[in-house]
């Protein structure tokens, strides 16, 4: 499937952001996938090193991003506690794309359309680098964990359980 103008613009904006901010990164091309399990199978990268970047909305209407390993399930109650709010809920895929600027399966951990608070699962601290959506469903982006934390000002907390 050819890449449309909107997708090309998104990809160039992400690359421009990473270069302007001097963020070490590496893109990995792959077949089109949406789910982390499929991306793992397509690339041979271990599932627990590929992140789920979950756009959510708080009970106060604030948009937030939850970053967890691909082999885990998010605990929304723990995420709400980390954010010191009443509750948080996942956005529908089309809403997520409107807020982040990226399609499901292509959402990176940094460089979103709007600035959001981020909660980063503590078990990801075990890795020097992690892989996230690369701006499209056809690529992953490898980033240094410390740079994700630095660029997002993320709250680090345990917000997931085994899937």
C-alpha cells in the first residue's frame, strides 16, 4: 500500500523533531502491523522491548500517554494513582490518532502533536533502548530509555501486569 501525503508529512515531522532535539534514534522498516506482538514477529525484536504507547484521557479531560512493554497489560487504576487523579481511560484508535498525530501501531514515545503527561512503566528501565512506533505502521523507532524520560518528563511507576 503506497504511503499517502499525510503519512509522509507525519514521518518527516517525526524525523525533523528527533534531529532538531538531537535525539539518538534508529528506524527499523517492517511489514505493516498494528499490534506489538505482530511487530515483534515481523522484526525478530523481543516483545517486551517493543512498547505500547497508549493515549488516554483522565477524568479531568487531560490527555496522557502510558508507555508499557508489549507483553504486558496496562493497569489503569495504577496509572491513575501515578498521575494522582481519580481515573483514566483509553482513547478509541481514531481519537488517539487525532491527539498524538500518529496511527495506532505507529505511535512513538516522544514527538506528539500535543504535549501530554507521560507515565512510563518502571520495568522498561531495565533496557538501555526500547522500540516504539516509528510514525507509521511500517516502521519501528529505537530510542534510548533515558532520552524518552528526559524529553517527556515522564512519571516512572509500575502501571502494568503480565498479559
